[in-house]
């Protein structure tokens, strides 16, 4: 007796030998891989009922996911009217620039060259402001507290290097 079933991909009826039951094969029509069911042994397969609360929970989660996705998409919409020019997404303030300059100097002094490179890339777009802040640090008689443990000659060299890099 043959096993008769339908391909789950193309829907064509397939007949397979009883020995093929429980194995994988290819549909002769569409060539997709499919599982050949075991021959019917006459035993009744006992199935558990679907848990309605699980289905309801899944529907709620899908609805919540959809709502959150829509909220995120709405946040990304461009407001009407004139907007900021392209590329002007974030403007770093003087205080943050000074912190990044000090961080750069500390990283260079500590030999953390890769990190210093990343920090320099952050402050490079603010050329004029950076030069102004560097000059104030260089001309100050009392060094910034975060830089006070760096030898004055070393600090002076690091500042000159940064200034040359920015200009």
C-alpha cells in the first residue's frame, strides 16, 4: 500500500512507497524538499486542544508590536515647514568641546592613540571653537585640574599637536 499525501509547496498529490515513510524526499513536480509522512498505522493520534489564552496573548503582543512600530515611525517623520539644513544634526556646545579636548589630551598623554583618534574626529568639525578653547587652555597660567598632573612641556607639545591637526 502506498502513502498518499500532498506537497506542501505546490499542492500536487504524491504517492510514495510505505518504506519512504518518515523520511525526507523531493517533490517530483516542484523539486522542493518535503517530509514523507509515516504510513497510517490505524492508531488514533491523541492531540491536545489549542490553548485559547496563548492565542489571545499572541494577538495582544502582535497588536502591541504594531502600535510601537507605528509610534516609532511617526517620531521619524519630518515636521512640516523649514527645517535644519542637511548635516546639521547635532551641535556640540563649548563645555562638551572642552571636555572632549581635555579627554583627547589625556588620551594622547596616556598613549591611547586609537581612542584619541576617535575623540579628535568628534571635535574636528568644530574647528574655530576648538582652536579658541585650545588657545585659552594654552594661555592659562593655571592648567585645568584634569591636566594638572601632566608636565607643562608635555602638555604644551600635545596642545601644539592638536592645534596643528585641527587647522
